[in-house]
């Protein structure tokens, strides 16, 4: 879909993605926090699976389970925050800028 300025019909539009960046950052922090909470369960599962290999396997399994839980939570939160921020940028915050005439506008819902 090509954006056109509603004032001058120019196709030269810049998308200012302020809310997307903020939403992605907040989502990543929130997702990492949730992932850290889930990491405890992942660490316990990793420790029980790693117990087959002995004490070293238990330690490595717990650490890897905790790290993977935090990473997965952070990535998931970042994606959801970015999607919400993109919707806000496009339809609410008038973050579309016409490079020809300088008009700022949002897309109709």
C-alpha cells in the first residue's frame, strides 16, 4: 500500500516510528521480566534433564534453561510491543510526514 499525502497527494512520505521504538523497548523489558520468572521453571527443568550427565550437567542445564527462558520472553515482548507501537504510530499519533509539503497526518482507522 502506497501512502499519499492527503494535502498535496505526494508519495514522498516519511514514517516517524516513535511509539514503535518505545513499545518495543518496553515490551522487551516486560517480556524479559516475565521470561526471568519463567526461567526459574526452565532452570529446574534443565537441571533435571542435565542430571543424566551428572553434577556438571545439572549446572549447565539449569543455566541454559534460565538463559533461554529470559531470551524467549524478551523477544516475544519486544515483538508485541513493536506491533502495538506501529498501530499507534500509523493511526493515532500523526507520525506520517510528507516530505514535499511538511504536513503531518495519521491514517484513517
